C-alpha cells in the first residue's frame, strides 16, 4: 500500500528548510536547487508541486514566520492583561533566543527584499498592524488597571515600543555579542518600566 503524503507537513518542512538556508546564506544566495537538495530531493522541480517559484516560497516562508510569532504571543499572553500581556508580546517578538534569532535573520533578509516586493511588504505591514493593535489593547488595560498613568499619546507609546523591538532585530544581527538575549530583555523591561512610571 503506497504511503500517504501529508502535503501540509511537507510544505512546512520545505519552508523551515528555506528559513535555515536563508539564515545561513541570505536570500540572494539561496536557490531552489539548494532548498531541494537540503530537503532530500534530487531536483528542484519537486518543489513546484508546492510552490510555483522562489517568490511564492519566500512569501509563504515570511507569512509562516509571522503566523508562528502570533501563535506564540497568543499562548504566552493567554490569561494575562495589561503590562504582563504586553511583556509577553514583546518577548515573543524580539530575537532573544535561538528560535527567534533565526527568525529575525530571515525576517531582516525579507525586509530588504520587501523594498521591491509588494507581497512581502504587505505581509510585514500586516504583522506590524496586528502587533500594534494588540499593544494598544494591552496599554488600554494597563491604564484601566492603574498599572500606568494616563498616556497622552497611546498610539505613539505603542509605536515607540514596536520600533524598539524592530531595532533589536537589526542590532542583534549586527552585534550579537553585545546585543545578547539578556540585554534585549533588559531593554524591553526598561521600556515597559517607563510606561509604568
């Protein structure tokens, strides 16, 4: 009896292999042939059953990174509100552990390509908008609960924190010895402390 193929699982495996290669080599140095070989396929044509071309695979890869980040945020923030929920969100986005560090290296590569790829830009913009909306909700809870005073510009406070997190993606990639996971967490705690002050 022929073995059943789980196509969703195979797609995820291809995407995760793509992440790893991009993290090691960069997007421009990653070919469909490289990805196929790492997946154990003799020829890149096998990938066409799942992705029409490299751009489609890259788009799916970036979307899955964002989706998995959102899943981790939802799990980590479950049952929390206000500053505690905001902290959970931040700690899942910043590249402070091995998994998020790999995702960040890949995301930064996507950001560069997104300058000329509207599809990638849309995925990134949607992720930022989703995180921003969540942050606004958590900040509203924090104010209601008395965890922080009335903010004169809640939107700016959320944008500032969001840009700190995006900046940590860059600085941790450029100077990982200085911008360690513990340093990143410390900076997030300082930013949250300013909100609560």
